């Protein structure tokens, strides 16, 4: 459950997003996406979550197995394009040591 990832996971952040990482005992990975009320109206929050989902979808094969991730969008993410978000995500993934290879 994602409360556990939020409480016990290690967090990594940059300007665009926060990523909570929690190691699992098995090889399954779970991922959650969040955009808080302070980001704006429902349309804006949904856009942020869509961006996060797309970044994860296209890069999930680069991530190690057996981790739970929680991706949380931040305010600057509401005004940028996909490639900026992707670069942010990959930077954090590298910092969090969850990239394969």
C-alpha cells in the first residue's frame, strides 16, 4: 500500500517531482502517481498525472525490479513539456540508484 511507501520509503526530489522508493522482498514492482490540490484545478492535476504515467510507461524497462515507486508532481511541472519531465525523472532515478546497469 502506498502509505507504506510514503512513510518508510526513501525520497528523492528535484524541481519537478518527488520520488519515493521502497525495496520489496519479491521481484514485482508497483507504482503510484500523485498530484496534490496545491498544483491547481482538476484539469491541471490530471495533466500532471498523465505526464507522470507516460514518463513511467516509456522508461519502466530501464528501472530495476522489486521496488515500489510513488511519483509526486510539483508545481513547476504544471507548465512544462514531456521531455523536461522525462529528463527530471531519469535524473532522480539515477540519484535513487534504481536505473538498471
